[in-house]
C-alpha cells in the first residue's frame, strides 16, 4: 500500500503547477526578469529596476520570487500573479467557491485565496 501524500509533496506540486501556468501565460515576462537576475548574479553590480514595459501585467510591477512571478512594488508580501483565464485558475476558484462554502460571491472567494498566499 502506498504512503499518504506528505505536506511537502503537496506544496511542491502547488509550486510546480503555478510555475507551469505562469510559463504558459507570461513566458516573455518571466524570461525578461530571469535574464535580469542572471545578469545581476554574474556582474555583482546592483540590479537596476527591470520593468516589463510591453505587457498586460506591467502595472503590477512584476518581480520573480524563487522563480514565481509576483506583484512587486512596496507591498510587504508579494501576491502570486495568475492569468485571468486559464483552466488551472478556474479550478482554484471553483475549489474555493464550492469546497470552502464561499456562497457570498466573488469577494469571499478572492479573500479565501489571498489568505493562502500569506
């Protein structure tokens, strides 16, 4: 009989799913930001503020945190950026709407999802 799935395995799977979804939707943004990080690592000079200028998410001032695209700026926590339309995002929202009994509407679902990111 197979052992139960561990918490670390679930967390690893969540991270991999998020990275996959982001790569499918924001490939050019991730590439630009990761190249800037690589340049910083090789040159040992301070990383200039890299801005994603030609993107639908440019107003979020995206940054890479451990390979995951997140909202930048002056926020202390950096919420994960997910696309508006993607099958995996739809499943996440449905999960919180149905399983978490968020029958009050969109605000309840958004708040429930945001609590997990902290």
